[in-house]
C-alpha cells in the first residue's frame, strides 16, 4: 500500500510539473523533470524492478520528445557499461573454476579460532577481491556463501552476534571500501560514464585510487572492522577449517593470470592511457573464447545479468536528459541559492558539496548521485572556485556514505543471501554513517589539501 500511494503521488506531482511548468521551465524541461522525478522515486522506493523503471523512463523520454534516442541510449556506449559487463564475466569465471572456494579454504586456515582475525580477514579479503572483480553485486553473490560457511565452521548459530557480525563483514567489506576503487561498484561506473558523456572528463584509475583509497578505502575498512567487533562481539569455537578445493587447477591458474594482467593495466593507465573499460572488456572476451574454456555459452546465457546493465543505462540516461534539456542549469541555479559555496572558504565548499551528495544519495540512492549532480558540476565549480575535477570527485564522498541499506542494492542482496535481518544493517549504517561524517570526511579534507586538490 505505501508503494502504491507513493506511485500515485509521484505521477500526480509529475503531471502538475508538466501542467504548471514552475520556475520558468519550458514544456520539454517540465516533462523531463517529471520523468526524472518518476525515475528517482520509483528507484528509491523499489516500486517497480529497477530495469523496468529504467526502460519506462527511456521510452517515455523518446515518446514525449524530451531527448533524441542517441542521447537517451548513450549509456549503452559508455565505458561504465562495459566495465560492468566485464565484472559479470569475471564473476562467472571465478565461480566456474572454483577459485572462490579455493580462496575460502585458504582464508579459513588463517582466521579460524579468533574473532578479530575472522572479521578482519573477511573485510580485507573482500576489499582485495574488489580490485580484480569490478561488480559489488557479483562479489556479494560470490563471497557471502563463503563467509557464511566460515561462520558455520566457527559455530555461530542463527541469531548469534557472531553470525550477524560475520555477515556484515562480508556484506560491507565487499562493497563499502571499494567505492575507492574505480571499476569496483556501479556508482563508480555511473560516475565515470556521466563525467565522460557530459563533461568529457575521464578519471584515471591510479588518480582515483590515490585520492580516495587512503581514507574512503583503508580507514573505512578499519572503521567497519572496529564497529563490528564493538557492536557484535562473540567468540568462535576452535574447529579445524575444511578445504574442498585442490591446488594445481589449470583453469584457476589461467584465470589468475588474466585477472593479474588486467589489474596491471588498470594500475598503469596513466602510462598507456587505455580506458579501464577496454582493458576489462579485452580480458572478458578472452575468458569467453571457446578455446579458453573458463566461461562457456550456457553459463554466459544463464548468469549474465542484463537487467543490471539496463538499469545502469537508465541511470546514465537520467544524467544526459537533465543535461540535454537544460534542466541541469535550472537545477543548478536553484541549488546555488541554498548551498553555501565561497571561493575563499575551501572547507565550507568541501562540506557543502559532500553534504549535498550524501543528501542526494538518500533520495536518489547511491547510483543516482552522479546522475543527478554531474550535469551541473561546472556551475558548482565556478561558484566554489574549485576545479571541475575536484567538484566531480566530491560525489564519491556522498555515494560511499551509506546511511540506510535501501540506498545500496548489493548491501540488501548480501544481507538476504546471509539470511540476516536488515535491522542489523540499518543500525550499523546509521552509526558508521555518523562516524564517517564526523571523523573520516574531515580527515579526507586534510588529505585533499595535502595533495593540492583544494
């Protein structure tokens, strides 16, 4: 019933926008604003499946002449789309070769018997997997069964603090710190695609990593570990870890070689200037080749998540529609009236822009932050005196700060896979979000200052 009421109110508000055309909007801009409102609220409230909302939005934008097809469907040709595709193929290969289970066996030997080592090991391993598997949803699907098997081996029963803590370590570890790794999460890819298609700015892998990982990656991982140990303390039973995978698997060695090569190219993109998307696509195509044998046709057809790719295309279409219709300029002017920005006060600018991104994420969910804010980043840069690249990068501070689980599909999916109540994730997100705002963001400001970004 709440979803039905929200849907009806959204459609009514959209209709009023078109009829009244407030703030001097043209009919095209008012229609675009109505469609943007529809997409954001339907995604935020999960009124329809994400991909269906995306398809309706794109079709309506064309039928009502809000934007031409080449603009609406520009997301399908973006780098973000093909990085997500590559990540899904990598996930298939990791599962089909048994590399994931082998990792689980090695991990259980290291962490079994100590709760601190268990939680720390899960978070660290999850973050490391994020460097080679650019899909947080895929990492959740891969790692959560492994993590829960570790919980079973430690004697954590359903409902115990240890089991909840273990589930949160996997769910958050494979998702939150990896916002600091460029191809690791969907919002990162939306950010790349939006910055590239709207402003012609393509952040480099190493540049992005060096700017964000020390605080949003490393320190955020430390925060996650510390909070889990504090909020969900437990003592594992000392049981021998079991390993079912054997060493010497040719497919695993081949996959490690492919992923290692891709990672090497991602790390050195500032030298060769090849987009991470095309590096990932090259590696994915190699894994799909019939002679390689790591991802066969049946596995590809059964496991490829095309709905995620359509959702990503819809998110990117949202940003291009806002920019093409001129709606971004109107929103920017409105935005300028209440967001305090001052070229002589860099701390105020940093706080205002990151705070705006965090608030946007509450409404538009995490992937919606770059889609909503990117179209008028140049206006924000002019008013704040910051570079366009710096203003764009403040979005990462917003979509990496999760205050409620509904903002993040991978987090919700991970908790469902772990069969743990979502209330634990809500409690954790509220506490970690508050600590991020109070502690980590000020540290991030100092880090940006030291690097000369502010």
